[in-house]
C-alpha cells in the first residue's frame, strides 16, 4: 500500500500508450504507470499490477489490483491533461569493490 501511495503522489498526466518508469533515490526501479484513456494502470518493479486510477471530472477514483475501491481524490477544478514529459532515467552506477581483503587476518592460499 505504501508503494501505491508513493506512485500515486508522483502521478503525472501521460499521453496515450506512454509508460512512465518510477525509481527510488538510489535508481532502483519501483514500478511503472501506463495511461489508457482516463484510466492509469500501476505496476510494481516486477510488472505485477498494483492498482488503477480513473479520472472523472474533478474526481480521481483509486482501486487496488483486484478492482476494489481504495479511495478518491477531488480537486477544485476538473483535471486538465498536461503534455507528456518523460522523466530522466537514473543510470545504475558501476559496482564498487573493496580495495583490500575483506578478512585480512584469514590465511592466504586456502
């Protein structure tokens, strides 16, 4: 549920057939959001569905992966579509290796 709220709070309007990829501060994938019509489908990093958001006027209806309602959000004015902006992807950093042995007191050559 925590990830659904994280993804939903970073919700941005998407163009048809556009996918937004979300990652955490370390660049690890968290999930995706894909919009089709007035419905946005959210998936976790493994591609499993975690919920949907459906807009109608100034109300957004949120449901879990089973289609059960989990909440609504209302704005004072109808939500206007915004032009799609692709978020920059964080490239994974190169792995770091220790400069010395992990266990300096262990015998060598075993």
